C-alpha cells in the first residue's frame, strides 16, 4: 500500500488549502482514512478521520474550520482547511487503517501558514 499526499504549501493566515491523499495497492473496503499532523518536538496528533461509510471524527479544536471528505472509488481522502492560522503550521500525514497489522502512513506534506 502506498499513500501519496499533495496540496501542502505556504499560505497566509486566513487563507485556505486543500490536501489530497491517494491510496494505491491492496485497498480493502471498510477502511478508515484520515489526516494527522506533527510539529517539531511534538507528538503526531489527530486532525480528522473518515470511514468508508462516511463517519467522521475531528479534533475538537479544528471543527468548523477543517472538513474531511473522501472518494471511495478513487481511494482518495481530502482535507479542506479554511481560516488557517499560524498554529496550523505542521507536516500533515495521510493515514489509512484497514485493520490490525494494516496501518499505513504517507510521507507527509508541509503546510506553512504565515502571519
């Protein structure tokens, strides 16, 4: 399984970005795809996840600004990030969970929000 993320970059505070992550390889139905982020010296933290059935889970602090969606036919998950703040600056990692022993991470895409 490979996860290819794209869409990171530099944006001014208040702006928007949309991240995409396409999964390829042995993809099973009933999986969970999502996004996590990490800043230097900090643990990786949940941003949002979405099951193949459409159930979502968000970090409480990001509800209302970030929206996760997915295209099951394309095995792709998206993260729409609005009203970005400098504290959203991080490396964002795509994640795919397909059950015990089948947990995968993308390489990460850097999002930098300037003040």
